[in-house]
C-alpha cells in the first residue's frame, strides 16, 4: 500500500487549509452561537469544485476517488466542524443512494442541484420510535395509481428545512401488502411535507436538525429511488450510506487533529513552574498517545475509502464492515483526543473564548449520528461471526 499523496491531493489539502485559516476558523464560533448555516462557506466550496467531487464527469463532476473527498473533509474539520459536514452531505449521504440506484433523470437533477445550485441533500431515516432499530420505521408510502401517498414523521434530520432534496426512507405498501423499506425523493415545499421541531442540539449548531412531517403527501412514482423489495431495498439504502459513515468519521478525525494541533502549540508557550507544559513527560505521553489514535483512525478511514467498491453507475462506496470499523474507532478516539487537548488549556480550554469547548461538543455527535458506536460494532460483530444476529438490521 502506498500512502504518499499525489500532487493533486496535496493541493486539495493546501487549498482547504488556506480557506480554513482565512475563512472557516474565524467564523466557526459565529455559526455555532447564532445557529446559522454557513452558506458562504458552501458557496465558496462549490465555486472551487469541492461539492460532488466523486460525481461522474457527465454530470459536471470530477470523477475523483473517494479518498480525495475524505481529505477535503478532514482538512476542513480542523477549522470548522459544521463546514466539514457540508462537504459530507454534498459528497456522500443521500447522494450515494441517488447516484447508484436512482434513474437517469434523478441523477441529473440531483447532480445539477448540488454542483450548480449548492443544494445539500438530506436523508430522512430516523423516526421518534425507530433509530438504531431502523427496520421498525413506520413512515408509509402507499401506492395509489401513479403516485405514492406518504404519511409519517422523521426527526433529527440534518439540514431539514434547508435541503431542497430529501431522500425519505419509508415502508412501501401496495394493495395492502408491505413490500419492505425503500427510498423516495420529496422536495422541500411539496404539498403535504412540512417541518416540525428544530432540535436544541449540543453541538454542530450551524446545521439544523429538524423534524420532517408527511401528511397525505402525494409523490409521483418517478421519485422512487429504491423500491421496497423485501430486505433488498433496505440493504441497498444502507450500502449507499457507507460513504456517509466514512465522511462523518473524517469530520471527527479533522476535529481531533485540529484540537491536537492547538494543544501542541499551546504547550510550547504555556509555562508551569518555570517550564513549558511540553517538558512534562506525563503531558508529552498524553500527546503522543493522541497522535497514535489520530494515526490509527486515519488509517481505518483511508482503508475504507481506498477499498471503495463499485455500486451501479460507477459509484464507489466503502464496504459496510470497513466503514463501521472506521466510524466506531474514530468517533470514540476523536472524542478522547479533543477532550485531552482541552485539558492542556486548563480553564482557558473550558471557556467559549477558545474553540476547544465547541470542538468537544461537536465531536461528541459522531458517537451517535449516522449510526451509534454500538450499532457500528454490531455490524463488525456480524462480519466477525459471518452471520446476522437479532440485534442488527
Ligand atoms: C446531530 C445528529 C444528526 C443526525 N442526523 C440524522 C440525519 O440526517 N438523518 C437521519 O435519518 N438520522 C439522523 N440522526 C439520527 C441518528 O441516526 C440516530 O440518533 C441514531 O441512529 C440512534 O438512534 P436513536 O437516537 O433513536 O437511539 P436508540 O436507537 O434509541 O439507541 C439508544 C442507545 O441504545 C443503543 N442500542 C440500541 N440498539 C442497540 C443494539 N442492538 N445493540 C447495542 N446497543 C444498542 C444505542 O447505541 C444507543 O446508545 C442524527 C442524530 C444526531 C444526534
């Protein structure tokens, strides 16, 4: 395996590092405090070609490998977690499913929206009564002639109310028969589709987490991305989501790297008992262990990205077990690294005057959103024993 970056990959990192210093970091606290979506960062990233990076050239994408998008996300997250999440949702998430399984018309429409208009597609899976146990979801799409009638509620949907494109997981019903879980596109503003509660989240507050409500929402059959077909539809949707897991892991990794860098710089300057903090061996070891955790997380994520396999329509997404391993390990390790970095600052780290407390609130999310750590470990256990247990999807 060759871990050397190409010149192009180095240039992605350099460009985003520069943007991070000049544009993302200075306003990261602002988005958090004002619960405001960083549109200006999204448009800058779109102008520079960092949205839909892996999309085929025929849709105006760059057909870059998944690892290039991962590098962009990881780099942005050092400066602003919310901005890095924009990159996840405009490169992975609902996009993976639509680009792999959607119709030509859907692919063209969604690609145009992301690459030209800067839409950030949302993915609506979780319901108040069905999170980890997603197969218990209750939202129904009942076939009615050439349409589907949607009824149900989703919650904690990232970007709900902002995203024009929404990929909704629902139970497909035809002639009274439950055909299984599938995915259907519903645009913001569609009659019968409204927004409810916006969550008062602990971190990553620049992106709303919103309730989506469907009441007799009539959607044409042309909007179906994945049909309910026993367990097959659900399996496809879950596989399509693997890119999101690798992307989310990269945000956690970038937050860890960003906090770690700040701590190292601080430890050379801050003195205690006449010596810089960096000269205390106990603290050196904490930083060395953090470095090892960051390196291990990076290897797992890069492995998942580089081993991405072909889905239909030339879409490349990671394997389930590799993306689950990356997410389970990274989200936990990154939380520890950010927490220990904050510790180096003492009371200064606990203050909102510095970014550490925000980074700690932000990084905590990745052990929950996009599938909890326990859910990821269940997937790995399934792969270890090569069989499915009752506690997994
Ligand atoms: C910031 C944020 C953004 C999100 N964005 C989205 C989004 O865009 N779209 C979307 O659809 N959802 C989104 N979610 C929802 C997220 O995917 C769910 O919160 C997550 O899947 C867990 O579901 P739950 O909250 O219902 O917890 P539960 O499923 O109720 O789990 C509670 C606890 O029990 C554990 N547990 C449950 N089952 C098992 C088991 N079988 N074995 C071991 N432990 C188990 C869980 O790990 C967890 O610790 C988001 C959540 C957050 C916090």
